[in-house]
């Protein structure tokens, strides 16, 4: 993680099955004196949303996530769903 410098705002978006990886990343960021926001995607909830949610909800980023992205300098996304998407 040589690309992380002290004081940066980092968002780690994890899946429920990659929490150990996300936790390790957050620890390393904290060691470098960075601010960390960690969020978790629950795979079953995500899949349910993809299948049943109206396209307007799936295709647009909610305002609270847009607000969280504004101060974010580094966004880390850990992998993807563990199960194949039907």
C-alpha cells in the first residue's frame, strides 16, 4: 500500500465474504494515519436488489453515497459477489 499517504480519506467497500481482507486493508490505512470509511455489501441483499428493484434505483447512485464520495481520495472495492449471478 505504498500509494496511500497520511491524511487521505479512504473508502473501503467490502462484501460480506471479504470482511477479513477489508479489515486488513483498513488496519494498514489506519497505520498510515488515514481516515477510513468501511461499508459492507450483503450479497443476498444486493442480488435481491438487482433482480427486483426498479431500474431507477439500480441505475442511480443515492445522494448519501454521492456525499460520501466527495471527500474520498481513494476508493477500494473488494472483489464481487461470491455466488454466480443468475
